[in-house]
C-alpha cells in the first residue's frame, strides 16, 4: 500500500473541492482514497470544512482520525467508484458525520487510479431517496432500521 502524495496536483484539486464546499453551502467534503496520505496537510487545506475520508481498509485510514478527519472504512476493493461513493455516503449518514439531507462535495479517482481527478456535488436528499429497505438493512449502524427509514423519509419530505 503506497501513500498518496499530497503534491501540487492533489492540493489543487482538494483546494478546489474545499472552496466549492464553502461556496455551495455543503456540509462536508468526502475524499474517496486509494491509500493513506498526509493527513495533516489534508486538515490544513480543509479551509474549515468538515472532511470525511473513505478507503477500503483501516490501514489506509490509519492516523486520519487523530488528524481531526472523519474516517469511513468501505471494504469494497473490487467495487466500482459509484458503489464506493454510495456506500461512503451511507456510512457517513449512519455514523452521523452528515445529516440525511445534507450536501456533500465528493473528490475521487473517476478516470485514473490513484489520481484524484473528479469532483461532484451530491445532495443526499436526492441520493438517499433512491435507497431501498434492503440498502438500509446492509448498513452496520447503531440506529435501528425503522428509525433510519423514518429519518430518511422525513428528510425527503422536508426537501420537497
């Protein structure tokens, strides 16, 4: 497992995402990573935004929490990026890092592995509206399923 270098390219994309989060009123920036990085640099460049970092293994996220970041372990190494993003968002809601109706700016490797090259603004009200009960059952959460379903439904109603 090779660390992702927090180089000029990484910093430029990440700074753009943090700026977009601030200007769009997003509640968090989510980074989908292929390995560990310089967590302190990530925190310093966050521009005061809440930062969620997601990766496939706990080893890839070692030290993230100590740096003030919110780690999400996916355990989905062979899954496509869209599935990983969806799971990371679900886990972030389940871990109460963001609200079900929040807006999140996601940064990920959409085209080239190990290179953060894509930024998306995701409204969780729209995204969570496509969830099924089965999706919710797959979440490992301390929140009972019926409560989670009620919260998702309420968030969707408020969003309408």
